[in-house]
């Protein structure tokens, strides 16, 4: 839960530091501008608030890692919610309004996370998790989207090292194997999730290091 707060605070701080013109730049999410990604983060913060206020009385069906589902292809933007996010982001017009909304809802989500009982069972997406596992799962969301946010913003602050390490550990569980130790956590996440293509050297390392049957990249959602 500390990693959740640390990662979420760092991501919101990075958004707060953006210049207005940065919102029109591409993000690391295919087809999304930075403003679209920030609008998605507002929706994510709402989901955190909703989930923490939705107790469940049945046994957990997922944990921090199995909460995430893998798909064979990256998002195309054709999903109705993805398309709605782009329209909502455009409706803000003034980046300051989008910053304000994320700070407002995002701060509330951060406070709710700090106050949550880690053992509380909560329901979301038709599944049941403990609040602790749910918040741990979101370390992956915050960290990957932090990398998406700064993909074309040289000099922007990086995600916290703890979040990068925790997200790499979760990705390796999802992959069913560790990634080459020669790759930094940042590079392992970018390559492992298809956010950038591996270099020739990295491709050779992956081929030599990963056991048969392990396929990358992983599209997590």
C-alpha cells in the first residue's frame, strides 16, 4: 500500500508539472495524446474510489497479479470506453481544468487508499480482492502509465524506483519467467509490455534467457 501511495503521488506530481503544450504531445499509449492519458487517470481515480466503497462478503477470486488479464494484441482505440476517453479529454479544452480534476479526484483516491483496511474485501470488474491486493495491483497501472506519460517528454520525472521494481516483479509472474537481469527495470517494462521494440542485443538476451513457451510482449489490461 505504501508503493501505491508513492507511485500515485509521483504520477500526479508529474502531471501537475506539465506545461500546457505538453498535453497535445503523443503519449506512450498508442493513439492517445497526453491529455487523453490524463483523462484516463481521472477515470482510474474514480474507479479506485468506487471499488474501495464497494465491500464484498465472499472469498477473494483474484490477487494483486491475477487481477490483470492478458490480451494478444495492444489496444486499438476501438473500445467504446477508449473512444469516450478521447472525447472527454478534448472537452476539457483548457489543460488547467484537466489538471484540477485529476488533482481533486486523485487526492481523494489517495486519501481513501491510506485509510483503507488492507484486509477488507472489495468488488470490482466482477471479481473480489482484498483492498491491499487491489491497491497493490494498481502499482502496475500507475507505473506503466507514468512511463507512458513521459514517453515523449525528455527530462520529465521518472516513476519511483520501488514502483518500477514492484511492477517488474508482477510482470515476471504474469510472464511465467524472470526477465534478463542485464535489463534495467525501466527497460524490462518497456520491452516486456511492447512499449518499445527490443534492441538487437536485448532480443538476443531475451531469446537466450527466457524458457521455451514464454512469449513477449505482454499486453496487460
